[in-house]
């Protein structure tokens, strides 16, 4: 069965060959914790702490990562953040898995918007092309749970003997899923092998913390940043995978520093 056949034809679930359009050069967005203008201590931004091993520390295990990105219409203003943060995540892994390294990492991208859920292919992280804002086209509503369902199936089906994590990014609540619900996602999350598999949920919508609770994800597996703090939250995700693949943690999880820097304005 290929990726486009997970569900019936009521909704379009298409394969995303090669995981996207990579035309053009990647130009990183500047992300700085230093304010341009002087501010009082009370209004100073929460410091960005890259709480992860230096990139000279190589990976000590194989890993597979699924990114599930919300591309509904409301995400359009955040697409540069999405592409920049995803690239930073990929680049950190590339440095840890490039030779000399005896292990490998694979990355798969799923996007969802309107009646479309686009499922990529597993790709080796070394040599993985970077994204541009043009790689992500936003429109329509939010079939959040259907997209999570497909991503969890990828973890359960394809990653039985390897450490794997699914990161889900959204700025809204589900309003267009045809098959999956909070309850069915909770059941699949509970079925994951906690020694090897996990799901992390990053949502800026006020409902996101409740959604994370409802699908069985604790504070070490969910973030609820404001929209303005989304770049920092994605950096926290890079922290989690770096700590995992270098052996600091068994599976990716948020620590107190990640949570504080990502939710400092809540």
C-alpha cells in the first residue's frame, strides 16, 4: 500500500515525491535574543538557550524523524519561520551524522491543509536538501488529527527497530479531519513503545495544551508557545533530537529549559 492509499477517496492524501520543492538558495532568518533597542528588564525577551551538545558531538544511534506541518491558511504569515526552523533541525542532524559516523538518520515530511495531506518519503538526513518558504503553500482548513494519524502509522509501521519521533506543528485546532479523532490518536500514542518511540506536539493555539493532554502527551512532550515564540519552540525541538541522538536521553523530550524559553510569554 502506498502513502496515498491510507484512506478512502473522500479526502486527497497524496504522495510528496522527494519531500518538496527545493528551488533557490536557503537564506536563514536571523533569530537573535539580543534586542535591537534597549528594553527594561521586565520586558526583556526570554533568553534563547540552545540546550544541546555541540555539533562536534557525533550521533551514537540510528533515528527516524517525522515532521507534521500545518499549512492551513492561517499559517501563511509564519512560513518563513517554518522553513528556517525545519532547516536548522535538519542541519544540526547533518553535522552529527556526516562522516565519520557509523549511524544514520532519516527524515520524512507530512504537510496538511484543507482536504490535502501530503506525505513525503523517508530520506537520508545527510545530503537532504533544504527548504525555502516557497516549499510550503498554505490554504484551507486544518485536518490535524488525520495528519497525525498518518504520521503515527509511519512510526508504528516503519520504525519498529529504531528510535523514532514525530513532531507535530500547528497554530490551530482540528476542523477538517474525516477519520481520526482525539480518542483514536490517544489510542495510537498509547501504543507507541516508550523505549523507542514518541510524539511531540507544538501548538500555538490556546487549545493546544488541552489537545496535548487529550491525546496523552505530558509536559515533556508538548509546547504551547505564542505565535511570536514559534521560532524558539522549533529550536527547542532541535535541542530534543540533539540530546537524543548523542545519548543524553533515550527518546526526544522537552526539558525545563526548553519549556521556559518557548513559553516565556505565556
